[in-house]
C-alpha cells in the first residue's frame, strides 16, 4: 500500500501532454482540502507538484487509500477526502470537458488507468489487511512492497526509501504512528532492519521480514 514509484521522465512527459489540453492551474497550501464526500466538484485534476492524500474518514479514524504524486491524475467526484499534505500545484478541468478531450486524444487513457488501477489495488489491499492481518504483518508487507518496487540491492541488504512520514505510513496501515515506530525500533533491535538516516531503511533480510507477514490463507 505504498505510494507507487514514479519515473521522473514519465511524469514530465505526462504533464507536458496535459498542459496542452487547457487545464486550469491551482495552488494548494499544505492542509487544504480539495474535495470531501459532501462538498465536491465534478473535476479531473493532475498533480503538477507536491503531494496529496486520498482518504476515508469516520468519527474517530482515518484510512489513507493512496498518496498522489506529480504526474498522477484523479477526480474530485468520489466519496473520499483529497487533502494537500504538502504545498501543491494542480491542473484542473471539469469532468465533462475532460471526457471530450479524452475522446479526441485516447493516448492519455493509459496514464489515467495506471493511477486509478493503483488506487483500486491500494483499497483492496487495505481491506484485506484490516480483515486478515495484524499490524506487524501489515507493516512487514508494506516494507516488502517498498523493497520490491524501489529497493536498492547493497552488500548489506535492501536499501528502501521512506518518502512518507511515520504518520502517513500509519494511516495507510490503519494504525497509529506510535505503533509503527515501536515495530520499526523492535525490528531494528532484532537485526532485521537498520536505520539509514530519517528517510531510508536497510532491510537486512527479506526472508526474516517475510516471516512477519505470513499468508493469512495458509
């Protein structure tokens, strides 16, 4: 359920393509809500810069579905909250106008489907984890996913980036920041992980990490 890796070249190409279609540019400050389940406009937007969080919220709990990065495309016409978690620049267009553009230029469809597919996969994984896995297994699976998608092999193990803060990771996993920090510290003491500054972790053994997230069907 991690934020998917983004190719800078791919994102630049997508943004250059979209910028020619007549999108309106909008700046969002950190913490600004672009849309909510009760107050929303029927718009499509592309993240030009910054980061946004797509999440569900109940009375006492929030569940993050995904984080949107530069080059990602999404719509405000969903029963979710969309919040800027960093100063962000968006390109927006009314959905009806975007549909007309899409019909005339189907080459942008793969970009849209890539992001929507990732959001759906994140939502399915979140439901599966909450239903069948305890928090340690959720965190282990999250870190294994990062290692698989973005890990760098070194002599000591797999070096993985932590682009999201502890609070964001906790929200993706349906738990608390304190629980995530305690588990990472515990696994560090056990030699499974090693901190490499504030934004990187070294996974010393993928097998040892995998033991912490057994298949719930097994």
